[in-house]
C-alpha cells in the first residue's frame, strides 16, 4: 500500500522497535498534509520513525477529510482493512485524526470500536501522549475538544519536497457557506501571531526551504483579531526580508477579503508569486446568495479588476460548484459567461453532494439530477480549458524561470516544474537536473494547463525573482 502523501523519512542507525514505527495516510487538503507533517515531527521528537509500509508499523494513522463523502469513506474503509490484524496484534495502535474524527467521533467509536484513537483538529499536538494513553485501553480514546489550544513549535520541513513547505497562518473559519462542513470540523477562526509565523519561516529557510505556501481556510482574512494593522500583507512583507526564501504564495482566499492593501503588498513584494486562487463557486447572484458567499458577481469582478490593475499578468485560478440545490439552466449559464468574462487561467469544478451537518444538506433538497450535474461539470471544464489554452498561448516563444520538481508523471524522459505564476512547465531532461533548482525554459508549445519547451541558458523574459536571489 502506497501512502497518499509521502513525507520525508529521517536516516538513522538506531534500530527502532515496531511499536515506535508509524505509518501515515493523508486525505484531503493542504492543511491536512501540513497537520500530518506536524504530527510526525512531534512523534519523531519522542523517538518514532516514519515507515512507508503499514506491515512494518506498530502505529497506523489516517488523517481524514470531510469535505467530500468519497474521501471520508475511503479513509474509514482503509482503516477497516486493519480490523483482522488488530485482532491478531492487540498492541497495534490504529488512529483516525482530522476532520472526520472531529465531525463523527461518536459514530466512529460505535461503528469501529477496535480503533484506538479518534483525534480531532485541535488536539493532534498531544498525539504522542495520547498514543501512550491508548495502549492497553479497551475502548476508543476520543480527543476532540474544539477549545483546546493547538500548540506546536515547528523546527523542520517534513514535506515530500525539501525546497517547499506549507505554513499555517490560521486555523478555523468564521464564514457560513451553506454547503461547507469546515467551520464545524475546524472551529472558529484563530490567527497565529505574525512574529511566530515569521520565526517558523526563518527556521524553514535555514532547513533549505525556498518556497513557502501560507495556509488558511480563508487565508486573506488573517489577523482580524490580532490588532489594528495586522493582516496577510504583514506576513508577505515580512517574508520579503527573510534570506533563503525565494517564493511565497497563499491559499485559499475568499473574495470578500481581497482588500487593497493586500493587493498592493502582492504587487510590491518580489517574492510573492504571480498567482492567486480565488474561488467564486458560481457566476449567478441568486446562487451565491443561496450559498451565503457574502458577495455577488459584480463584487467578484471588481476584485479581479483591482488585481489586474496592480498585477496585469497575474494568473487566476478558481473553483466552481455545479448542481447546487435549485440551480437552473440560466444560473448555470451565468457561471459559463463568468469564465469568459474573467479569462481564468485554471479552474476546478466540483459536483455538489450534500454533507450532513451543513445548512444545504439539512434544509435544501438535492434536486439536480446526477446526469445534469455531470453535463454541467463537463461544460464548465471545457470552458475553463478553452480559457486556459488561450491564456497560455501568450507564453509561446518566451523564456520562463522554473523551479524543477522532478520527472514528469506522464513521461520520465522529461522534467516538470512550476513557474512563478504556478503554471506547470515540462521540458526534456538534462543530466544535471536537480529537484529544487531554478532553470530557464523557452516555451514552444502549450496546452490548456501546461507549458512545454526546452531548457536554455540566460535570464528569463518572464521574471521570477531578482537576480540576487537566484541560486
């Protein structure tokens, strides 16, 4: 069984007993991936070692996601596959962490009493102690207090790419989108102090990290309870002064909080990537009202206009939901026309499915036929693909600077990486390619989502970072 998110192992000559070997599976968003890294770091500090084969582990943990039913069921079914082994190895520790554990703690305890640990989204910093406490217990140990202060001091990057790290700037969400379970599973919004975040970024830079992704459920609302003048722009300007960090971006943003001072900081700071993921969910005012997104089409378009005024070449990505309760043909058409009006570079489309515990699931009928959802999904992806292809063609003949990530998933004779605007770039591999290095690629072909070309020498024509920061 291959892990869904391969974190770094740490070489050691010490023989670690099976009871101190841990296997992780991670489902869902980038925040879940970061949470798994933080859990692993805490366990390593207590003598645990990560393994990539569950058969070698004495502790098996699944960090779960509640946003979509499929991810939720996959995690539970994967854990169920260890039931027989648990009966044969009573000392084996099985644990579910994350959003499913938070949202369905009692149900999971009743449904799978052989699971030792059910740990929510605000108590995973106590994981090593909870594992010790669970040993020898006959019932599931629940740790799902939403008021528990989440405390961790991160020392290193354990993500799969040594040059890139996620950094959480906040936890929770104060929005009330009718389709979303996140406020229930993650709690109210809590921002970390800026000095704590920037100290973490400095430690990561010392550990070899070159690119930072700031994370938050509504990341651009960061700082609203920290005092006057503190916002995400504070962090972007702070990163600008940290040696070793070459790139920075942030996800996921909410249109309501794309304020002028943040846009100005994005334009001013050379390390901020020329990219923004700004989910719109629908192009219809009536749909946005039913979703309780707190903005309308005009507001969203004004935000895009302000962004492009300061950053004319910014790459824009978005999310759409199709088949939300009551969505008419005319309301869906509004989403199609928005794609054309904005000219998105990338986009993701999700078919609505009711999540128990959300307003839409409890009070709105899921009345759009599955086939209609599929048709709308296809039509919107087609429109986004056409927009992306058109936007990519302007790069033909241009040189772009790319951070090399590794061999292409579809062709191991080619390398893939990301440009400063987050575009995927693919080129024939050279013998001296190194993951995490910066290269220049001249673009000679494009698709809806990708730039293709050949590696060349010399500076890029699409600046990525100032020369003094290149390595």
